[in-house]
C-alpha cells in the first residue's frame, strides 16, 4: 500500500523550495521562481503572497531597464 503525501507537508516543502530559490537567485521574479522550481505560476503566487504577508519576503519595484519590454513588468522578490 502506497502512502500519499499530506497536503500540509507538500505546502511546507513548496514554501521551502520558494525560499531557497529566492535565496539562491537574489531577487528573482515569480516567473523565474516557477522555472527554477517547476511549480506552477498559481502556486508561486499563492505561496509568495503568504510569505509577503508574513514578512518573510518583500517585493522590489520593477526595474526601469526592462521598461521597453511588452506586458506587465516583472517584480522581484527578496528575503
């Protein structure tokens, strides 16, 4: 019989993956974290919102250097 992973354990592991990705990359965007961890964009958004609310992560302002790109500017996350 196979034992599945509990939801709380999975969430804790995913949070640790996000924090580790931010620690390694400095100020990665949510898109960069998703690419690094393999987690979905919605999972990254939910986890990062929780971590920002808890004061663990902060958002940096979008860089001016990328202002010529189309679409919404990427916001970096930092510890």
